[in-house]
C-alpha cells in the first residue's frame, strides 16, 4: 500500500476535503459517495461520516493508498 503524508496548516481537515485535496475524489459529490458507500477507512475503521474531522496523526485508507495527516 502506498503511503503519502498530507501536511495541513489548520488544526484539522474534514475527510471530504482531504479526499479532494489529494485527488482521491475529483468532486465533493464523488467524495460523499465514496464515504457513504463505506469505501473509506479512518484509523483502520470504515467511516461513513462525511464531515469527520481529521487531526495530525490520523490516517485514511482510500483507493489503495494510505494518507497520513501531519
């Protein structure tokens, strides 16, 4: 699994925003569908909460990649 680090300059980033920022989803609608279909894991657990706040140290598995927030 490919691991990528995502630097944020705010206290948190929302899951949907992270997926768009990293190009996992092209649009907010696509990100919403992926989340609602249970295709995204946050810290190893399936997450269906679209507005989930991610903080440094959290990681997301999506489309064969692992995105770690820094």
